[in-house]
C-alpha cells in the first residue's frame, strides 16, 4: 500500500496536472486557430478593407496614434511600476500571493514584454503601411510564415509589439487563479479586452496584420504557462 506521504504528495500534484492540461489545451486550440487563420489569407483581405491607395486614414489620428498608441505605453509602465512596488508593499490581489509568486509574476511579465520586440527584430515581415498598394513604396505582400521570400521592405513587423503592453500581463492570471480566483478572472478579462482593443487599433492604423496581435497573445500565454509549470512559485505556507 502507498504511504501517507506518497498519497499526500499525489493529492497535491493532482491540481497542478489538471492546470497543466488545461493550459496546454488552450495553447493547442489557440495555435490551431492561428494556423487556420493564416491558411485563409484573411490577413491581407482585412487590411485591404481598411487601407487606401494613399495610406491608412487612422494611421496618424490623435486617438489611435496619440492616446491608444503613444499614451497607452505610460499606463503600461505605470502598472509595471506598481508590480515592482507590490514586491515589497502588496496591493489588491497581490496580498494573496507570496513574495516568490509576486517575483515570478513580475519576472514573467518582463520576460514576455522583452521577448516580443526581440522576435520582431528577427522578422522579415514588413508592416501593411509599407506595401506599395497603400502608397508605401515597392513592398509586396508576403505572408509571415513564408520562408526564403522577402517582401522587399524593412521587416521587423511580426508579431505585434504594441499589444504586448497588455498581453505581457497575462502572467498574473496563472498565479492569481489559485489564490484569488475572482480577481484572477477580472484581471484576465481586462488584459484580454485591452489586448483586443490595442490590436484592433494597430490593424486599423496599418501597423500590423490581424494575425500579428493574436500571435503576440499566444506567445505570451505559452511563455507564461511554461514558466508557471516549470518554475512553479511557492505559495505562502499555511499558518
């Protein structure tokens, strides 16, 4: 018969395995949806609905270019600073987390925010506003998954870096869902909503194809999930 220690260890591991299966299923479903979207060729179709031969009307609008692009970065930096402060002075739902969990959340958020720009630098995909059909020069559309063929432009457009200012904060969902489920659901809802809005803004401006912010969301989810299950932060021991 198994010992009491083995039974206790197995009971503690069971929730972790269940969460790992759920997180993997979400990642797999997201990947399948993204691959299906890419296969339809809808990226360029949607952009053509929004663009004109003279460019994109929303590119330099005060709301999209000013508030929702430039201004939103200050909000993201403010929230990141709040997470740093929360390392020593927890606030709101952070009270439910141990210092190790708060450190993990901060580190994973920063890692996601730094990874997306790094991938962008390696990308050969140029932004829609660089395409010749939108007055951007000689660039021709080439799907981002095609290898060995360049579009003739500057590249550096895949995935969307701007929406990582929202999706990088997905990391908090993974630790809060066990200690503060209600707060975790609200955090997740706000994060996803913010990412959708920022992604739509960038697509409307001609800064990205629709799949680019979706790939950013998927990457941030996968990085956060892997970091959580590989380097699972310890909760505060019960008194």
